C-alpha cells in the first residue's frame, strides 16, 4: 500500500487516519475498542478530508475501511450522547447529530466514487455511513443492523430511504426488531454492491488504492464471491404475514399467534422484540416507512432524521434505553409510554413537528 505524502495536509485524529495513495484517498477508522463508533469530532474530520478531496482533481476516488476486521463501524458514539444527557451537556446533542449526518451527506454529495469496505459489524450510523457510498462491499462476516429501537431512538442516518427501498415488510422487520442480517441478505435487499471474502479485504483495499476510478468495478468483480442463498428469503411468507397493515399491535399479536401455533422461533423473536423495545421508537419508524415515498433522496432523509433526533433525544426513553442496554446492560428499560397501544397520534405528531427546530446546514 504505497502512500503519497505529497498531498495537502490532511486532518489529524487519534481514532481515524487519512492518507493519499496514488489517486485514492483512504479513510481508515481506527477506534477498535469502541467498534469504530463515530464521535462528533471524528465526523468533523471526515467532513474536512472529504471536502478537500472533492475539490482536488488529483484524487479520483475514496476508500473507507476499518483498521481491524471485527467492526467497520458500530454507529454513532452513543456513550458520549449518554454523558451529554446525564451530565448537563444536552447542548452538545444537536452538534453531534448535525456533524454525523453531514459527514454522510458530504460523502453522498462529493461527486466521486466512494467505496465502503463493510467488513464485520455494520450497525446504526455505521450502516448509514456505508449507504452514503457509491459502492458497498460486504463480507461473510458482515453483521448489518439498525438496532436503535432498543435505546429509545429510531433507525436514522438515512434508514427511512435505504430501508424504505426494501420490501415494506422487511423494512419494518429490520427497523422494529433490530434484526442482524448478513452479507447475502444485504445483497438481496440492494443494500450492498458485492460480497468479498473477509480474509481478502486487506488485499482488496490495496487493489482499490492502486487503481483508477474507472477500474473500481473491475477490481470488485475480481474479488467477488458467491454469497449463497439469502436467509431472509426462507422467512418471507412469515415476515410478510406479520408485518402487513399499519397496526403495530396487530403485528405483535400475529407474531405471538405464530409463535404459539406454529412453534416459530422467528415469530417468537419478533413478538418478544415488540413487547420489550421502545414503543415510541417503533411507532416513529412505522410512520417514517409510511412516508418513505415523500423522501426523495438521502439529503432530505438526513434533514428529517436531524429533527427527529432532536425530538427523540429530549425524551426520557433515550436516557433510559442507553442505561439499560449499554451502561448497566440489564435490558430492563422502563418506557414511557410502556406499551404500543399507549402511544397516541398526538405524541407522534409532536415528535414529527419540525417547527422551531434549527436547520441542519
């Protein structure tokens, strides 16, 4: 991996490395102990590098990779957000979400090919980072999920668009339950470009850094492997049945019925998720999917997510969800409202009310 040190000065950050290799820019996520969770200052650094490269005619393409194979990116820095809401730093929430979403937006709008090497864990904001790229490479170890309903947030970072393009039942299944899927399912759903063996990611990265932009597709084709069958396909009838209609309580009951009558482990998993995850989060995501036709591109999705994030992080559920899942790890969150049927339309209308909220740009 030959590095060109003659380029302009690039941002410096302990948890993320930027470098130029011939005509390619490399963003190397290097925060393995936190599964490459992206902090606000990391997002700022990404924006600076992408802005510089987008205006540099000598840079033809960008590669985003992780320093270790366990995780591409597990999302935004949720622990930092928890500190903000528990230690009087609520004023840091808006800048955090603004920078995270605008980093994705800058990648999406940079006008050059951007390849995400999404090996290992790809969750939440990490999935959003991957989806902002022109090319997304998954592997046999990819674990892709949008698990925000477990912490009182909602599937964000453009999920209303990229999950909204999936079959509706699958989108609801993933966004409501936080189900982890693999590379084959990502390809089947149009969430990835190609699958490559995890053991060849370093070799692929070197090849991408050595090639011209016009050669990216050929390089990916050389490393392509057969993903095999997509496991979700085996459960489509069940998922379609459970997630039909627009009544979350009815979906929960259909899952419970299938779990009891058919001894379905998947239905049991769905039923348990709909009993235990944040009711408001599930309702917010359902409304997002029902409005997905109105969200025409990722930029409009990021703008809506920014406003929803401001509303949702102001609720007690956000603090409680992070405590139960990530801090105490007791999974005993007490939600308000406590059940799906207790969420009213006026509560949802308030979350979706964007009046008086700041612009993302």
